[in-house]
C-alpha cells in the first residue's frame, strides 16, 4: 500500500516538472505603437536594440532590460539618428530618454506575441520570423 502512495507522489511531482515553459523574450520582434512601426531585438544577456524610421528620420536605440514575473523594465543607454536633422526642440526630449527606466506589465499571447502596457502606451510585439523581413 505504501508503494502506491509513493508512485502517486512521484507521478504528481513529474507533472509539476512538466509544466509548460514560459515563452522566451530573446529574439527579434516587430511592433507598432501609434503611427510608428519598429523592430526590437532582445538578447539573452539582458540587452536590447531597436530601430525605427518615420518621415525620413531613422533612429536606433540600445539599452538593457529585465523581466521579473509580469513586469518588464527597460533603460535606454544610447540612441542615434540619421536622415533629416533633428529639430532643436526635439533633441532635448530625446536626450532626456537616455538612462530613463520605464516599467510596464508584460502580457503573453502565445509564444510569438506579447504586449507591454504602462501609463504612456500599450505596445504589442510579434516575433519576427528567423530570416524574415
């Protein structure tokens, strides 16, 4: 009789160990936030890079991120802009985003889509297929 209890306990522990793995954020993602489309790459080492273009201006950003539970924090460490000249009134706003940490709630919709929502925005990311454009 004791062996039945031991087998049931072992099977139930195996079931716990076989729970589905959480999706991984590492990879390249396509997103749209308002009128801006952008691509963001999250690496396993906690760094990210992103790029977007709008009205003849291309912008790249780089920084660090961290996911804890359903919370994601991102800090932009650097940016660059090419194309048209940045208007003088806009540059101070861009400079202010450097070293600023934003935090949002991360919600997964399967393995290939997630959203980040905070007070400023709700952005949905879709995994970009390997080798895709």
